[in-house]
C-alpha cells in the first residue's frame, strides 16, 4: 500500500499514535457500561488500523470482539478481549513514540 513511501508510512504511524488512544478509551468505557453495539462500532473502526500496522497478535481478537459484541454472544470473553487489544495497542503506541524520538 505504501509503495515504499517513507512519507506515507510516517503519516500512517502519526495517525495511529494520535487517533487510536481515544478509540481505546471509548472501547474501555463501552465495555464497563456493557454497551455492546458501541463496542462493536469502535472495534470495527480500529480494526483497519490494527491491520495496516500489522499488529498480528490482536487481529483475531479484534475480529472476535466485533463479532461477539455484534451477536451478543460469548459476552464473558469481551472484557479479556478488550483488555488484550488495549494493552497491545498501547505497547505499540509506546514503541512508535520511541521510534519517532530517534
């Protein structure tokens, strides 16, 4: 997708760093409130960012989160999935901040 363009990659990283934290906060709040339709919506919104940034460790989890929240099944698994996505994305954001500081 980037066709080797460092500017494109830098832009994608900047968008990820600046926009994802708010989505993660929303995801956590919606989980606490058991707002499954909103969990599904936020998961759907952040899924492309996770895929573009190639965070393979949570690609399945974000899909499951979206599916479970949409169908309102496996609800007992949603808190762990939310936490896994939040923790992994926050670690990635931290690593990207360190990369940009170089």
